[in-house]
């Protein structure tokens, strides 16, 4: 998965584009006496007045946004109608810093618009707004309409209605059912003043001054306080993003399991980075939950420990080498083999044709030694410049680290960036034609994506085949709060083709040697219940070992309030059935605000 930081920066360039769903702009003014905010919002996601000019719409200002590309204010009608589907609040887009204050009673004349955060191509829902406004302050210091309480009782357990098949699966035209569906409930409050109380943090504070809480603390709870994303049909309806209208310095630095005690209140917005968001003008008090980074068990003398760790675009200029080294030595307990993903070339994102990564890897190995760990040896294959995706110029690739005091690497010449590794049978045993080698690198499945790295290792006289992967990211998929339900996961097409290629290569090994010990591991960029995982597992050639854990512990990544699996270690039948395997998802990053990577490393221990 691409870094959340990278994705956010790229998306910000799109956020300034305003999209409207209205194909026809109507200019007939609506009668001021009859148009209230709930008339503008209507009973669907699209305003019945979209494109029209509305005059002297009245309400009280509940929040003011003076920063970013979407400056403006929210105001709310204190006299609500009796229809729970119609919101009483709306956002007024002023483009420059608004000249109103919370508590001002105002009238607004302007054009009703439907703004799609990120642009229509994202499939996101739209935000109903009043644009090109003329604002008149009638009085100041008025009481703000009471915040609507959002809690476990008010949010329905069903997530969303199915989209209208006659509208390409969009829910936009469907009448809201806020007592039946969570997304409809949140939409019925769009723009209104809402509040949550004593909310548990389920995604840590990120560099963009935001975090996620749940109003349903018992919903799919992980052992450490998060909310587990366990299937496409068990959505976490209590998730809610929290941002702030106050100073950045005042925003809490929270980890998963912490709590915002007391009341957190403000307007309910919708954005491209997670959907419905409480933009707080009142933040609860942070109560720390005391979450600590995990430490796995040290492997026994006769156990082989194999790990995968996405080190998030590591290059020699980074300041995280010592922290990564400490994690490998102290939290992972110096595994015998470590598959690293997102190792960048020697000058990182500088796009000058450099592809070698020896300086990056050597700096990490030296840091590991300084942290008290072994002096790992390493193997990798440099990619063709700018052909493997990731941060432009970075040339990310997978790298094998291995402890030569515990395990040996079988070097076999012939492997390079464009030559496919094959499998032969020698004296009844499988053998790679090149080690290290790349799996099917000319396959179009790997276009602009990382090619798998295969290597042959020996431990206590037993050969172990390891395939390091970093499959295609989820970039381009529609979000869980998209207008299209269910959302389209377009990135799966390439990832499924990649999984097919990896499974096919494993089949070749097992055809040559039925009882071969094979491990396919890495950042698979997909869930353990996904079709990608099923294709990798095939007809039993592989099995995702994270499924040996209790469900509440199956996560490696925390994204928009969902603790989920992206990193996996899959094993062949000989390891699954005969080697007494132990698996650990070592939670040292994903739940913490001061993470050094957005992925948690995974460790497998077994006796070959």
C-alpha cells in the first residue's frame, strides 16, 4: 500500500477542484420565505435545489474554517422540521477567510452546489454547499443549536443500502433511511452540530492533525483497542474521523486505545480522506490508554524465524535507521530471515537513473549491529529504473536480510531484473535456476509494480524457498463511504493477476518436490479474507498463517479507523502441517502516532 503520507499529498492537489453533480444550472431564485436549510438538504444526498440561487436563508453559525482550500462556515437552522432525513445544517463556501463568528445569526444568499471532494472520478459522495455567498450578520452572541448526540444507540448497525442498479450503483438518488443505515444516518446530519462523548481512539493521530474514534466500543474490537476490519460485510459503523477548527498545537497526540473523555463537538463534514468527519470546535480531554509496543518471542535454536517488514520508502537520507534497527533487534528478536519491502535506491526519490541500494541496506545492517543484533548478510536484485512503481525515482524493491550464523543463502548465478527464475528437479529435490531471481518479471501483471524476489535458503540441512512480495497497492479503489455501494475495488484486477503468477510459481516448486518448504511473504496489499489471498492460497499450495491467530489479533495496518491485514506470510503444506508453526503480528507501528512505518512487521517461527 502506498504511504498514507504520499497518498495524502497527491490527493491534496486534487482537492482544490470543485465538482458539481448538476448538469443544468438553474438561475430562478427560490422564494426566501419558503427556503430553509432542510429544504436545501432534502431527503437524498443531492439537494433538490442544486444549481439554484437561494435568498436570505437564515441560521446560526456553528463553526468557522479559516484554513485550507475549503474556507467557509457552517450554519444551522435552530427550528428543525420533523423529518429525520433532512439535515438542518449546511456549509457556506466563502473561498477566503469568512467574516462571521460562531453564534452569529446570519442570512445567506447564494447558489446551492454539490461539491465532490477529490473530484467526480473518485466516486466520493458530494457535500451540499452554498457558494458565491452574500452574507448578512443579523445579530451576534446567539446560542448555538444544541449538538446532536452521536452514539452507539443512534448509529444503525447496517452500514449502507445497496446502490441503485439503474444509476450505476450510486446511492445518491435514494431516499435516506437514517434509522436503518449508518451512512444514511451520517448524511442526515451533514453540516449539523454533532457531538460524541468519551470516545475511544481507533486510529492514532496522523501528521495531518486528525484521528479516528469509535462511538461503538464493542464493535469488532481488537485486543488492543482498535476496530477490526474482518470482512467486506462487517463494516465498522461507529467509526468517525475527528479534525479540529482550533490551533494545530492544541490537537491531541493520541494512540489507539486512548480516549477523548468528555464532549467532542462541532459540525459534521465529509471529505476525501475518509468521509464523514466531526470538525471539532470543542475537543474532549485526552486520557492515555498506556498502549505499549509488542515484543515477539525469541526463536528456539532449532526454530527458523522468518519475518516481513515494510520499512516505508527507506533511503539513506532518512532518520529512522536506528529506530528500524531497534525494532528488528528488540521487538522482532533478530529473525533469521527478514524480507524488507520499500527499500529505496541510494539517493531516494532523486530520479537520476540510480538503481543500486547497497548504501541503504548497508546503513540499516550497520544500525542493527549497533543495536546489538547480528551482522546480517543480504541479497536483492536492482530493478529497471522507474519500472517498479512507488515513489517516483525511489526504485523501491524487496531485500532479503539473513543471519549467516544461523542460515545460509544458496547463490546461483543468472538472476537479474528481467530474467525469470525457473524451477528444476535435481535428485528428487526442487531447485531454483537462479538464486536470487525474479518471478516472471516480463508478465504484464507486474507493470509499474514490484516483481517478486525468490531465494533459496538452507537451515540445519533443510532447503527453504522464500518469495518476497510487494503487490499492487489499493490506490484508485473507491472509498468505503463512496456514493457507489458496494464500492469498486479496481486495483484488484492487477493484484489478482499478480497473485496468480505467485501461486503458479509455488506450484512449480511443489510439482518438483511435493514436500518442499515454501514461504511467500510480504506486503500483499490485501486482506486475509480477500480474493487476492484466496488466489495466492490456490488449491492448498499456500495458506495465510495470520489465520492461525485469534480474529481480534489479525491486523497489520490501521487505516481510517479499520485495523486490517495487508502484510501476510503464506506457507506450503509441509510447514503448515508438520512444523509446529507460531505466528505473530508484532504491533509496533500501526497503532502509534510516532510510527516509523505504517505497517506492523510479521514473524513466523517453525521447525523445518
